[in-house]
C-alpha cells in the first residue's frame, strides 16, 4: 500500500483512533505508542491502522493499553513527587533570594546524619559540619519549620549573609536533602576578627567574585509614581557595589497579542471553500477577517524588540522568497493575511501549541533543539518541507500559503519529530508512506482539538480548493 499522498482521507490510523487532541485516553495511548516505539514497531502500526497482520488490532491494542497504563501510573507518581518537592522549596525559600534566584546561584546535595544525630531531635542537630561550613565563622538560626522541613538563616560572625537561606528536608534513615547558596564559603576566613563593633539591621555579608565584604542596604526610588524601586548595597566607604531592582512587575513583557487562524478559515467558519472564502492571491476581506482568533504568544524580547523565537523555534529568512521578518518594538502582532507577518505569527502559534502538547506527554527529548523556520520559503512553490540535513523547516507561498493552514504546519513539524526519534531512518517507500500517515494523523488530531467540523478532512484550506482541481 502506498500512503504517501493523503489529503482528503480516512486517516491511516482507523477513524475510531482519531480522537481530539484535547485528549482522550485512547489518543494518549495511541500517541504514546507511536512515539515510544521510535520506529513505531510496524506490526503495531499496521494493526491499529486496520491492515491485516498476524494478530487482530483489538488484541494488540489491549496489550498496548495494559502496558502503557502501568508505565503511565509510574510516570505520573514520579512527576507528582517532583512537583511536590518543587512547590515545597518555593514555599520555604520565599524571602529575598527566592525572588531573585537569577542573582543567587544555588546548589543542592544530600548527606546522612551520624548514628548519634539520627537519634537526636533534628531541631538540635548541628548541621554546619555536614554543610562544610566553619563553625567558628558561621551559625544557623531556624527561620521556618513544617514537619520534617526546615529553613535556616545563615550568619557570618553574627551578621546575616545576604541571600543566606539554607533549606533542609529530613527523611527516614537520617537522610537530609538540602539547598544552599553556591559560593566560596572557605574564603570567609579572611574576615575573621574584623567585625567587632559592627552591627545594625541593614548590615549583610556577601560574597562577590570570591571575596567576602560587608555591605549595608539602602532603599532608593527616584520619584513617587512607582516607576522604579531599588535596594542599593554599599560598602564600608559608602560606594554602591551592587543594586537589586525591586519593582515587582512582569519586566519587559514577552507576551505578545496576535491574530491567527484556528485551525484554518474554512474550519473556523464552517463553510466550504468558495465565494468570498477564497485565496484571492493573499488578499483579505471581511469574511476572512472574521475567521481570525486573538491569542497571546510568548516571544523573545531583546534590546527593546520582540522576536518570534524561543528554545524550540526561530522564525527567520532562510530561503527565497525574501520577506520582511516579524520583529517589532511593540507587543501587538495582530495582522491580517495580506500582511506577510501573518504567516509567521500563525506558524509560530500552532507549532508552540503542539510542542507544548508533545512535552506534556513526556516526550520533551524529541527534537529538543531550536528548529529554524521559514514561513515564506520553498522559492514560492506550493509545497512545504523539512530538511534534517539543514535542520530547517520551510512553508511555501504558492497558491494558498501553507503557513495559513494548521494541518500543513503540524504535518511538516511531525517529520522533525520522527527524524529525532530515528535519525535518517526514513528510507524506503513503505517507511516513508507510514511516516506520511503518522504525520497526517497527528496533524488531523491537532486540528480536531480546535474544531470537530468535518474533522476527517485534512487541510481544508490549503488542500481543498481550485488549485487542486
């Protein structure tokens, strides 16, 4: 069988498996099976697609679901444990350093209490030796306690250490997990004996570039309208050595407002292609404008400019035709389809939404790199493609722009996922045919998550028009 050219199709995977992207358990099981088996174990793929093989599809499916149920339970228990641990450390480290984690590098570790300390009340245990802290210089004071979790403030010669918070989690068997500032505590010996008659509520010790210095904190703001709020830290000569921005806001917001087709204008309006609902050589009209939805995207913000870029995707100009890139100094990316920026925004939105779904399934290691995307590529042809050699994905502008149809957008990206699972394994007609069906299935499932209308017809905007007559 040759499955290479599916557009209007009953999907390769039998219809009862083409369930919403939102998701049902059947869809999770099917997708998990397809990804986790890497080359997809062709017997299973053929079986669930309704093709004849050694064993009935329903029998194979039951086996798959049984195995995956066990594995998913284990995975969820593990994930939930990590989530609880993360939430705890966010709770117990809610002071200054927690709000400025980027300026305070942390390290974590584990130690085992001695037999004597195991039998003692953990509140009375001297933790300094376990943390490799000099007891002649440093001291700890309890700051927060809940069950077997404790937070301590660190002092150097009786003076608080800036960002000096140590979190400990006491477990059975004398095991203790901890987090603490990642600085050179051994170098503090240089200030021993130099702190006599030094005290005050705003004094701190801090380690800068490997050297410990005494600083005092001082609040600063330049006007009364809450446009800035700082805490300066001054050395003993009154010179500011560093400052912290305490205007608690979102920062230069990387969230941008945008308009997109979800998943395409035909599906969104539930109208067949024709009349005003036609390509018109990239022109727009009131009907096409009404098919747009407003969304918010996370963009890269750098040097007062917003870019459609993140750890997974980078929109750019990598092939002909040359089009201006959607990089703006404003956070409004709401464009109509007659603006070349629109296809970039539309591609970026759907790729990120689908990527988030893949990560939620536990497959964040697939294509875990930044993929270069050209929303106006392929030299203007009515074609889109992914190149594993160049690590680039291009959407063509021929006839209906491929970047306007979520079905095409997701289909092509799924080739990148398959390539990541089995590098350069897509050889031979049968293997390539199966991958085309695999990409169509995921693209169709994604589109169905946005609308059930004629979900069995794929690419209703780009692939069902006068250009395919």
